[in-house]
C-alpha cells in the first residue's frame, strides 16, 4: 500500500508513467509541492472521479504519510492503482530533494 521515496525517485529517473496526487490542504501546497493533481483529503470523496482512469499508478502524498494512506485505501476501494508515499513530502525532502521546503 506504500511506496518509499527512493522507489518513486527511481521511477522518475526511469521515466515510468505515474500521477502524483497531493491530498494536503491548500495552505500546505502553497509551501511546497511535488506537482500533480491536488484534491484535499476532505474533498476526495466528492472529487475522486476527476482523477484519470487510465490504470496509471497514482502516488498519493501528504505531509507525513497518514492522510495519504487513508486516501490510498479509499482510491483502491474505487478501483484505482494507488500507492501512498511513505513518510510524505517531509521524508521526500530529507531523502530525495532537500530543495523541497520542510515545514
């Protein structure tokens, strides 16, 4: 259900096709982002159908990985190929890209 930042980084380097989904609040996204779709967790149940149904994996992320786990379970239940970014954008900043601000 989770994927570690180093694996996602490898996917980026290999140009593997996937989508990022940020489930943080808008004020958090203003601080830093990995890009991709943005649907705050509290809006996901109403808006999840905005996500592509092309069977491309969706890497869901939040600040530390808790909200993204919930979102991943929800998306999997609805037939999406979703994985939660372990440790969230904070661990990404620590392990992969220190230019991503920590907060």
